[in-house]
């Protein structure tokens, strides 16, 4: 991604994303907001003229969520990411490591086919912000993730480790190195080996491997709803350092497109007679909620 000359100075960065633009055949620009307001974002959107703006900002900026919905016609709530960190200088390299019965190997180019395979099985049901945007319907996340993990083997500032249980490849952890800070990019365990402590073993092992490689800190992001990963990271001594919301703005979309399914359903419900008339409240004439409030 090419940096914008005004990067960061106004509490916002705008980066053209060539990978995502090729992937979706749209001009995709990523905006990361730290302290800026909606006015500055609007100006940058006019300047960069994207088809799709992917906007990420700290989750405490709820004001921006509301402002985005007010300001743009097609806004999609994508996901919520939680960022974790661990300061490796504050922990000692364990001498008698707890055994996890996992074999580990740093991936090389000869492992690319095996990696493609493991990424495909690990992420078969996975959903992120792309899958929530109806304009990107039909997009297959797997090839994109395979390409991303392959780059962790071929690029010098990235690394990828493979994990084996009884000599069977069952998990991986890909990371990027920025000086002594290592950032977890993508990791997974194939479904047959889940709920056996494999991921806990992976995190425990990468802490040691990265520490011995000179890392002082590991940073990684996880989707809010990914409970098992939160459990493992907290158990292994990581702490929450931030959280982010990802929103999509579908811009320059054709007005001739048919109404979305949501509108279709709404029109149908307005025009058709209900199958079973709902009971009405004596006082308000509103439909009565028959389920117990919790
Ligand atoms: C998330 C994932 C890595 C977990 O791997 P795993 O090897 O099953 O994890 P573990 O066995 O170490 O389990 C960790 C904890 O979460 C719990 N857990 C795991 N899967 C669970 C599930 N589906 N529901 C509830 N709890 C679950 C385990 O019981 C364990 O808790 P415990 O320590 O109290 O026993 C794996 O499910 C996966 O690859 N998912 C898809 C890709 C992904 O989400 N990658 C990570 C983010 S990039």
C-alpha cells in the first residue's frame, strides 16, 4: 500500500490497497482513524475517490459509527478486532517447558502446498468484514488467506511456523517482524485436531521461539467473537492493548442495482397480510412481545 503524504498528521491515514483493488476489481482505499473526525474523512474520500473505503478506528469512537451512518448511503458494519500484546522482556524463557507433544518447523518454499492445504481447512467457516459486505458477495476468503500466508514464507520480514501432532501437520502461525516487535498475522488449527490444546501449544511455543530470535514483544489481533483465541492469549500472559471497528463504505455504486434483500423482505411484509394476526396491547396498540424479557 502506498502511503499518503498527509499520513497520520491529521489523526487519519489513507492508503491505496493494490491487493484488495485487484481482488475486488474496485478501487479500494483503507482509512485508519486515530483522533480525526468525520469531516477530515469526507475530505480524504473526495480526494482519493475510492469505490470501497475500508475504515478502521478505535472501538471507543462510537461517535464515528453514528457519523458514518448519517453521512454515507451504504455503510456496512464489518467487524470488531481486539489487539493483544505480550512484553517478552518481562517473562523468562521457560527452561523446563511444559510438554505439548507438538513438533515445530519453520516453513520454507517446499511447504507451500501443505500450507495452502492447512489454510483451506482451518478457515473453511471463517467470516470477517469482507463476508459482511453484500457488494463483495461471492468473494472467497480462502485464496486470499493462502496468498497472505504464502507471503509469510517468501518475504524476508515475515515468518511462518508449522506444527505437527504425531507427525501430522495440524496447525500454523504466520507473523511479521518489525524490528523486535513480531506481529501475528494469521494462525489456525485444522478441525480434526481442535479442542485438544493444540492452539495453546502453538502460542506457548511461538513465545519461546520468538524470544530466542530476539523479539521483545508479540502483538496480535483477534475477532471479538473468537472465544478460544481470547482464552488462550489471556492464559499465556497476553494483555488487551486496543480494540478496533472495521466499517465498509460502498461508494460510487450503481443506482440501477435491485434493492437489497432486506428491503425486499420489508416491502413484502408491508404489502402482505400477516399469516397469524399478532395480539395487540390494550394500551399502546403495539404488537405485544410474547417472549419473556431478559
Ligand atoms: C481458534 C482455533 C485456533 C482454536 O484452536 P484449538 O486447537 O481448538 O484451541 P485449543 O484446543 O488450544 O483450545 C483453547 C481453549 O478454547 C476452548 N475451545 C476451543 N474451541 C472451542 C469451541 N469451538 N467452543 C468453545 N470453546 C472452545 C478449548 O476448550 C480451550 O479451553 P480450555 O483451555 O479451558 O480447555 C481453531 O478453532 C481455528 O483454527 N479456528 C479457525 C481459524 C482461527 O480462528 N484462527 C485464529 C485467528 S487468526
